[in-house]
C-alpha cells in the first residue's frame, strides 16, 4: 500500500495515511502527532477526541510502540500498542 495525503484525524494538520491490511483502519504519519494507527470506528468518533489523547500517544511512543486508537460502544475509546507485524 502506498501513502496518500490526508489531514490528521486528531489535529487536522497535513499528514499521510496508509490503509491497514490487518485490523481495519489506517496508519497515519503526522508531523505534529507522530505515527499512529486508527481503526475505522475510531475515525467516525475522531471529531470528539480533540487533543485529549496526545499524552497517551506520546507515552506509548516513548516506550517504542506505535499507538493504535480503537473505539467500541461498550468500552469507548481505547489506546493500545499496535500489532506492527501486520501492516
């Protein structure tokens, strides 16, 4: 898969994204937010996220993980390390 230009789903700045093969969603590369994955359900909720996730994303990156943001109706928003074995 090739990167395509897109606005970052978190901060709305110019970024790139690639579609994920494994779990549905995209891998974003943003100059402000860094690299992260976002599931399709979380993308639909992205407008309500704002900057609240930045500290969690930064913390996971400090430990060498690429963050993945997911959403489900039972648990709400979830940030966890991404499975990078399947791009």
